[in-house]
């Protein structure tokens, strides 16, 4: 199959050996925050969750660690982040998976709803006819090639529902809203509002 869909660390391991491009998708936090940072002219250094050695290494590279300043993993915290900022961004899902994907030899992109079409177009360009492993980006890859069964289901679901409404009503969205972070969900639900394409280069996500 040309486009495949898997989940979590096991998915990275399963797809990493065969796919030319891996797209990591973590919509409600890491990838949306990354999109906003890059959209403001910054860069993101993914750090594995609770990896103190990785955090220290990131700071040694000149990165500002999220959580030690006004900027955090929450998308709404970085909407005004200054251009040129290198933000070390730990997260249990997106950042950890980016770090794992970097060891596979595949091109690694970070996608979310905001930049879905832009990331899909760049992924297809980088893959150049070879397989792509992706998450919610599969709906925007329609026409690239044959989809695995999991990818077909994801694409059908994405096209059949109101994405913003679904994100608001899912358990994670409701949990964030109940904690007073409804704006983070709203930022994450903005489909195709961004043209940024976060590509991992030397451990740092930059707009390609």
C-alpha cells in the first residue's frame, strides 16, 4: 500500500522500515503547538516525555524548554511566540514519536488539522512514489495512491464528519474544555488554516 496508518510507538516501528515519509499526527497538543510556533517564525525541538537528559541536551543547543517559561505544550500559549525562538517541546505522544521516527531513516513531518493539506502535499513530494505512513493527513492524500484498510477508514471518517465538532465532542476535547482550555481545542480544530510544513532536520522541526 502507498499510504498506511498506524498508531503509537508500535506504528513507528511497523512503518519505519518501509515508508519513505512518516507523518506524526498529535492534533490536540504537540503538532498544533508546533504549527503555531513555526507559523510565527520559530522552530521546535521535540523531546521525549520525562527525559531529563534530553531536556538538558536541548537546552545545551540553545532551546528554551516549554514549561520553564510562558510557553507550554498548550497551543494557546505560543500564539505570540517571537520569531527565531527555538522551543524544546516535550510531550508523551507527538514529541516522543518524532524522536523515535527520526531513527528510522524516513523523512519525518508533523501534521495536524491546521496544516493537513500543506503537509500532505509535501509528504507526497518527498515520498516521490514511495510509501507514506500518516495519521489524519490521509484524507488530504486522496489520489496519491492505494490506501491501506486503516487509512481508508480514517479518510472516510474525516470526510464524513464535521472535524471541529468532532474534536470538541471527543473525550479529550471535553476534558480540555472542562479544565478551562477550550481555546486550545478551537485552535486545533481549524482545518487547513496554515501552510506551514514542519520537517525534522537534525532533530529540529522547521518549516520546509
